[in-house]
């Protein structure tokens, strides 16, 4: 667990949280299910949008703009860095969603065990549910946006490489990024 340095002092190692490398697969695993988010949106009276398709369209515009100014190779590299940033942000939002879910469940169990049905308990529960809903929606939107960006970049890389565009956006397309990034 620890060691010692040259002078005989004790060195304690602090626990290090190892986080998954940002990837589409990791975001997909961490993101809330679409069905949950759809029901939360309907319950709150919000309108659902196809974020993945919208973000793919916007990312495609960005690809073309950078390609005009910097060339195809530089466009792929720049956009891969941008995609990595979106993936990292999506993973952070997904982790925040999961933490909010954990807090909500703990609070519900604590309230059930203590039969706290009165004012402060209900207020805390209402806040926790509100936070859970907002974080679930934000995490799903960020995950869909990252997937849309990955799909657009994969399509662009395929077109530059002269490969046929795939109608199916899947993890196998991410292998194209390894040669570029």
C-alpha cells in the first residue's frame, strides 16, 4: 500500500480513480436510456429533438468550412480533437446523471425507512427528482450530440479515403479515427 523513500520516510499512495477513456462506447454505456429521457421530457412538457442528426449536420458544415481553409488532413485532425472534447463532456454529464440517480435512490430509501413524508423530506425529494430529470436530459443530449459528431466525422473520413458511406453508424467506424488521430 505504501513504500518508503531514500531517507526512510513513509510514502502513502492515495487511491486513484481510473476513468474510462472517452469513447462512443463508453458514452453509450454511461448515458441514460432514451426511453427514460423521453418519458422525463413528456412529464416535464418539453419537446424532444433529434440531437444526433442535428449535430451531425452542424458538424458536417464545420468539416467543410475547415477543409476549405486548412485542407482535408488538417480538418480531420482538428475535428477529431473537437470530437474528443465532446466525448469527454458527454462522459462528465453522464457521470453527473448517475451520481444524481444514486443520490435520489439513497434519499428515497432513507425516507421510506424513516417514514419521512412531511415537509422537509418531500422538499428534498422533489429537488432530487428535479436534479435527476435535468441531469438525465442533459446527459442524453450530450451523448446524442457526441454520436452525431462521430457519425459526421466517420462519414467524412470515409469519403476522403474513397470508401463507401455506411448507412449504419457503429463502433467499427471509429477504427478509421485511429489512423487519423
